[in-house]
């Protein structure tokens, strides 16, 4: 039996604001939250180095033409690639994400490298978060444009709007699904790198439609193209796919090529994993979008609830696998709080939603990704609130 929730216009937004901000009075970020972050960071490093170790072992043993069976080669190699992919996502979602929101800035005596001001700055980008994405560009695209324009036209991660070209395409529906599945395997390079560059370079342009209509400039012979290659693509690409494979050169070029193949597979898994836990957070036929900016803080909170969905939550291990993006409602209500805070606040946020008769969406990430893909190909549409 379906539940009837309070219509958008009838929600007491002032009282909702008071209820949510009452939570803030209980917040004390301290050493325990920082220790929780360090544990997640260790788990990510274990995944990365453990995965690379397995890849190294199967690559070197295969080069020596040992008694290693074809099954062992592929079995342990794929496990290694998966683990490296998990480590890649962990660096982004479990560590970089909260730190660049300033979640741990108020921890007494915290090392600067774990603060928003110090993390991934300058040379530390190569230590803290080396990926296709330039940290400063992601901070602006995500922390400012996405969080404060959730579900609006100005939200750069508005999936339905971004995929209009696919909806309007004349190709068969099965081909549209194929495009999405292929795109998921390299979406960080194809979408996040150039899109964060485009958003940052157009931060003074108030017309998001105009920004979206600008083509990505991949040419190394133009100013924007050179910036994309120099600041976004080459730092990670050279390290991950040239320098790391070259570590195997003492065992011959065959080993270099084999290691390169495993690292490409690890990147593929990292893309699939990140696509799975990131994209469905605000995109499906039961998610609301809005045509105007919010007019009050209470309305802002309401939109974060109506425009977000959580996945299954539980232990640290379950939450780690989801990159703590399974607490998306809590995160959008309190974006600059530690991951450990969301675990504590989830029951309270659920009670507030129940008090105001608001839907608190929480389902399996696998169900949500299928719903999101239906939206991406144009099979479904998001919900809209008239006039807002």
C-alpha cells in the first residue's frame, strides 16, 4: 500500500529548519572521528597495495613461464585489479570527499594535510589524491555548484539534463543502454575530468545551459585543451599507465605490457564501482527536481531530502564499500561533517522525516542503479514540483 506524503508546498519549512538545525547543537567533531577517517584511509591503502601486489606476482610469475595455471593467472590478477579499483574509489569517496568538505577541520591539532586548506594542494596532489580530476576543479563543481543547486538546472550533475542528447537520439533503445554501460567503464575520464574543468572555467557564467552547450576541448593545440591535458589527464595517466608498468621493465617488455593491461582493468573496475555508488544518489523516477532556486534555508533542507536517496547502511565495512555515499540524505543536510557523524545522525534524520511526513528513500544500490540507467536512456523522467 502506497503512502501519501505531505506535498512540497504544505511542508512547514520553518519548523523543518529548526528541527534539522537542532541537530547541529549536538555536534562535537573530535579525535574519535579523525581516527575513524584514518581507519578508512588504511583500508583503502590495503586494497590498493594488496591489489598491486597480486598483479605484480601474477605478472612476474607469468613472465618466468612458471607452473602457474591460466586459471590462477586470471583469478588472482582479476582480484588484484578489483582491489586496486576499490582502493581508487576509497581515496575519492571515503577520504578525499569529506576532507575537501572541511569535515575534519575542527578536530584539535589535526595535521594540515587532513584539512581542506592542505589536502591535495601543490605537490600533495600526487600523494593525497592523484586522479583524472583536478582537486580544485572538483571542489568548485561538487561543493558549490552541486550541493547548493541540487536538482536545479544549475546542478552540473543533473543526470536527466546532461543526457538529453541521448534521450533525443534516434538510435534503438538497446543501443542507448549499450552507450550507458560502455560509458560507465571510463566515465571519470570522459565526463568528470573535462566537466569539472568546464565548470571551473565558467564560474562567472550564470547561464548553465550555455555552459552545458560548450563542447569539451580535447585538442592539445588549444589553450583549454592544453590545460585539460596538463592539469587533469597527464598527471594521473602518466603515473598510472606509464610509470607503474615501467616498474616491471627488469622482467622484460612482456611484463610491462601485462602489467599495463592489469592496470587498465583496475581503472575499469574503479570506474564501474564509482559509477555505481555516485550516479544513483540523485537520479531516478522518484527523485524530485526544481526549476527555481531555493528561497529559504528550510526549503534548502527540504530539497536535499526530496532530491536524494540513501542505499543500505550498516557496519563500517558496508559503508566503506559504498564510499559512505549510502548516507546521501544526511550528507546533503550536513555536507561538512565526518562520515562517522552520518552513522549517528541517520536515526534522528529518519525521525524528522517521519515527523514532517516526508519520504526517506533508502534502497539497495543495485536497484537504484537500474532505475538510474532507465532515466539516463530516457525511459523514465524525474518528478517535478510545479512552479519551484
